[in-house]
C-alpha cells in the first residue's frame, strides 16, 4: 500500500518545518533510505514565474531552505532547479524568477547551487506517443544522484488543480513548453505528455508545500489559502489523489491526471493509499475555492457536463486599465493570438491554454464567460439529463 504522509505545519519557521519534514520522512523509512553522503540532490521546485514566495504561486523559499539544510547536514551537494513559464524578448524569465522568489538568496545562504534549466542543456528521451517520439528534458535531472519534486499546492484555471504530477512540466526547458501547449491543447493529451515525463525522469520523492496554498484563479492569480499542510510520498499520483480529496475533488474530475491514471504511473485508488502522519485520512480544507469556471453542482448528475460547459465558454480578456504593457501575454501565447499594440485576443486562434492568464504578473488577464450561451446549454442539458 502506498503511503501519503500529511503533516500539520502552520508557518515557515525553519525549525518547525525541519521537524515536520523529519518526522514525516520517518514514516517512509527516513531520509537515509533515499539519501547517502556525497550525493548530488536536485530539488525540482515550482517556479512558474517571477513571483514572490508570499504569493503562494511558487514553492516557498523557506520550505526549500529547510530541505536544503537537512540535505547539507547529510553531506550532500544541493541543486535547486526549474524552468519558468513564459517569455520576454524570446527568453524564458527563469533567472528573474529565482531572484524574485527568494531562492537565489536561499542558495547563497545555504551553500546550494541554482540550476537554471534554460541554460543547462537537455537529454533526448525516446517515447512512443501520438504527439512525437522524443522528449527533451533538462540535463540536471540525469546528472543528479537523487531528484526530489517540490510542488506547490495550487488550483489551476485550465486544469482545476496542479500538484506533483503537473510540476514536472518545468523539466522541459524554455520556450519548448509553449510548443507543447500548442501541440496538446486538450487536457487529457497534455496529461499524457506529463505521464511520459514521469516515466523518463528519475524522481524518487515528492514533497508538497501546502503550508500556504493557492485557491481560486490559480496557478498565479489566485488567493493565498492557509492550508498548513506538508504532503510527502514516493508516488506523485497518490499524493495528488489525496490532495484533490482535501479540496473536494475526485481524481477523475481532473483531466490531466486521467492520463497518469491510465498509464499507471502511480496509485489513484484511495482504498490502496494509506494516509498517515498527523492525519489518518484526507482532511477537508474548509471553504477552499476552486476556479470559478469549474463551479460544480455536486447534487446534480449532470455535474461533469456543467463543468465542461463552463470550461469551454470561459475566455481570457485583457483588462487594459490594469495592463502594464510588459507583453508577457503576447510573448508567451503559443499561437500568437494576442495583438501586441491593442492586446485584443483573436479567439479564432485562441486554444484556451490560459498561458496569458497564468503568466501575467499583474493579474491583467481576466477570465470572462459567455453567460448567455452557457445558460442556454445548461438548461438544455438539465432537461436532457434530469
């Protein structure tokens, strides 16, 4: 039976976080089951863009500090790595993200090394997939002796929830990520690509920063939710299954995780997952808000259809009164649907990947629904499936 450890931790005090990490790790054999002196250990953080740790958009720098300090005490070399989303003048803003998040300071303070995946080279991996026969993944994950995945607990406007499975998307360097958004606009197909990354990377441990989580319009424009949780597992899908349960979701509600489930990259059946640590079952996060476009009517048997309607009829729109003309939305759009001068979006090109919403630093990209059409379709399905 796969274990998912849930630890209660109400702040980022270094000593408190270290104590909770250590006691949690003991339940899966302790750090020494994974770590040996002299190892090169890569911490794969969630560094979606130039966001401070206090926004809950990125793995908190003090969370990374705690794990770094544990590993350094075990005589390991520690690398902190990721590739951010987006592009500015053709360059993904990963270096700026490391600075703004506080991770550069943590690395300097603790004697760790920053690995900007956009500059470290790639390794070609052969795959058997409908979308291609090769993946190019960041070289440091193959150079390291141990890779630890450090996702952030967040909602996602295009996928409801993002966690351990989704966090590996940052193993694809730079602007290549935009190509995959263009190539795989369907969430399930995108999830198949994520499953391929997991199968071709050697991640042994997944530790989720849920001390603060992001609710609402995540993964960058949502609100901070004080979840006070750390989740630990050797299985990314099991961890996400438990985390989804905490916010009232079934794993089958999350399209990008269906491919992971079908490809058997981990355990998804709660009957085969043991929750332990400070909890023996998934605790409910009270009043946690999902993205508006996924409002569900749980007592109606047309729930899934309403979710799909809301999803299809929600479109990004740029609020010019908030826009700072940084052009992050323009540069990061994989199908070049946004006019640089007017910021108007050509919806005939838009694939609703929500990269513009996800990567806008100023929350200028808003999500608008066609309420008239959505309302008519809701009435139709209500009559058909009542």
